[in-house]
């Protein structure tokens, strides 16, 4: 799911983004053919509205906890490469430079997301 983050605040359109995210999570939870959901955004984690970022993280963690399905946040155009995990939700920041390759297999028994950054 791609989030339009042209205005990086809840007041600047974030409420409609959160509504769209909730709807996508509900649809993904009902769909047996969906094994994972990734949110793609274009701002580095520190520049997105902190409340919206925390709400996104909480919604994805809740989705993972209640459905057993996998979840990730992919942030594009970050200052540098970074990868973390919180409450089972993967977060990958792909930098502005080089190439970042992402491979996904939502139903793999182990690691389901592979990321490689090429400078």
C-alpha cells in the first residue's frame, strides 16, 4: 500500500491516509491470499509527523498481532540505509543514493523480506 505523504502531517491530510490504511489492513485481514502487507512512504522516518508515524506503527503491530500476517514499512529517499524491527513489524529505510533491492515472499516459512542496498 503506497501512502501519499506529500504533506507529512496528520492535519495536512494524514487523517485520510490513516483511514485508507485502516481500510487496507481490514481488507488484508479478511483476504486469505494476502500473507503480508507493506506500507511504502517517501519520507525518512524522522521527517514524517511523529504522531502519524506512531499511529502507523501501532496499526501495523496490531494487524500483525491479530492476524498473524506479516507487515513492513518501506521508507524511500531516506538519508541513509537502516533496517529495524519493532513488535514484529519490519522497517526499512532506503537511501536516496544507490539502489535498494527488495524481495518479498509473503508465505515463506522463515524470512519473508530480503533487502540489499547497492552503493
